[in-house]
């Protein structure tokens, strides 16, 4: 008859030899040990055994009470960290929330381990549990980041980007530009108050003369360059023009710059030179006016400048949008490149610091816990079988190779072949699911509710950690026959 060695509830090891002719189960052997030595050895009561008048904790109660401290601490720490981190523009809020949740969860678990305010019945404090509680808040963040990098997620993330910034970049423009028509309203007020500003054009005249001389000397000047020089000379011929005429022509010169941006070349440089000179003359004329309506005109010109800047930004936005498989895609890198190229013009229309703020908007998270515009890829230009960042061929190679390696470890050459094929199909299934309407909606929700998902994930993980923590009464480590 075999002899069994049992580690009992009290941590002691016992040797049990069943009666001849019997074949007891493990539960029967444990019952025999409990009958002889008591639930915790020496007849003593187990730490979680029922006491007089108090029923034992249920499994659900143990999970809830065991994870309560770290869950509450994580919520308080995450909220406090987000508030403190908000002083740092961009990533500060998300980083503060994650760091605060980690510290708060660790602090809450330390309170549970050492003070046991929720009456969990902890015998000895565990530094391991405190460390795990502090590390778990990072897991939902990493999991969300991984999810949003899966094939197909770019489709939903692009929709999220347009929702945050506007289909035509309206929310970006609203950061620095007034409502369209503001400048016209202010100019009407100034004219009604008797303003009749004439704009002398010394700077514009010099620029027009320089442009004309350069074009006349060049044997390779394009027709566009010669037309610009001719129109500039005609415009400055009177020496001064009314404010309204000046503003109309200045706006047209700005539109000319935007239309020539793609071709570039010397002609574009000459138009920019003329545009900057016109702003010099306008500002000089305003400063010299000295009329009672000067303040109103100053506000009107400032609004006019910002409205002109908005035209440049909107133009860059629209030229940074492409359609892939029927869906609009915004390429933030293309947009920022266009802003960089137009910065010399924009700097005459708005402060340089505001241009920096505009650029920072695209490098900062679109929402707390969400990726930035520069980190949202465009949908790959591929057949319908792949809508995401990585084209189908490269994606198939990567997924197939990984599946082949895993399959080879378990099934040799045949396993490698099966694993490669299964991995390719699995990745395409994920891509198709995430590019569907429900999939895109789920991606948008994950991106836009990042902080809430982090808190929900932390609650579930802390509860799971508490559920897997060994109970003081359940210390049966092994039941094995002695050889």
C-alpha cells in the first residue's frame, strides 16, 4: 500500500499510510489530516476559519476586499497625477495619471498589507503584492498601445483624428484665428467712423522694382515670373492706394503664394518678397494715421492678418489629405512640412510663438491617453486585403515568419507550414475586423477614453491579483506518493 506525504493547512508535512485494501482520494486524505491535527495544526483555528458568530469570507468578498485598497489608491493617485501633470502641455496629463495610479495602487496595497482595514485576514505583509499592485496600472496602457498598433487600427484612428481636429482643421484654425468675417466687420466700423486710410507703398515699390530688374536680366525667367513682375509694376504705379484696394490685392498675392507652393522656384520667392513688403507698408501706414479710428483699424488689421494665416493653414491641411480605399487620411508629417515651408510668410501674420504652439498641437496627444496626430499613420495604399500601416506583402512576411517559428517549435517542418499560414490568416482577420464599422468605432472609443479604460483595466487587474493571492487556509501544496 503506498504512503502519501501531505503538506497540510498549517504548513507542516505529514506522512499518511491508508489502511490495507483502501484507495482513498486526495480529499479523503486531507480530511483525515484535518481530523487529527485540526484546520491549522495543534488544534488551533485557521486564520480564515470561521470565528464565533462570524461566517467565513466568500471568494467574492475576499477578491473585493483584497483589491479595494489598491483600486481606490489607483483611482485617487491617477486623478491627482493627471491634475498635476496637466501643467506640462501635451503628454503631461497622461504621464501624470499613469505615474499617480502606480504610486496610488502601491500605497493602497501597502495599507492593506500592513493595516488590513478591510479585514482580509492577512497574516504576514507581502512586499511582492505591493510591488505587483504598483506595476499593474501600467499594463492597461501598454495593452491599449499594442491594440492601437494592430493591423487595421489606422482606419479608426484616422476617424478619431478628424473628430478631434475637424474635417477641415477647424479646431486647429480656431486656436489662433477669429471667426471668418471678423476683419470685414471691424473695417466697416472704421469706415463708418470716418476712416479713409490711404496706403503709401515705398516698400512695395522697391520690391516691385527689384523683381522687375531680376526678371529683365534673366534669360530663363518663366512666363509666370514675367507676369508677376508686370502686375507688380502696375499696382505700385500710383504711389498709394486706398486701404480697401490694398487689402484686396494683398489677399490675392497670398492666394498666389499658396497656388505656387507646389512648383516652388524663383517665382515663388519673388511673390513672397512682394507679400512681405506689402505688410510693411500697411503697418507703416497704420502707425502714421494717428486718427481716432486708429485703434479700430489696428484691430481690423490684426484680424485680417490672422484670417490670412488661417487661409495658409487650411490650404496646408487640405493638401495633406489623401483618400485610401475610399476613406480620408490626414498625413501630419506632410502638413507640418508645409507649415515649415510657409513659416517665413506666417511669421508676418502671427507671432512665432503661436506658430510653435500650432506645431505642438500635432505632437501632443489628441486626448488624454490617446496618440498624437504625428503618431497616427495613414492607411497603407494596398488592395482591400490590407487597410493598415504595413502593406500586405510585408505584413504577410512578418506574420508568416513569426507563425512559422512558433509552429516549428511545436511541430517541426509541418508545424512551421501550418503556423505560417494560420498567422497570415489571423492577421488579415484582425485587419478586416478593425476596419469594419464596429471595429473603427471601438478603436475611436479606445483612443478617446484612454484614461477611463486605464482605470477600468486597473480595477480588473487588481481584482485578479487579489483572487490569485494564496489564502491562509488553502496552503495544500502537494499530495504525492512516497517512492
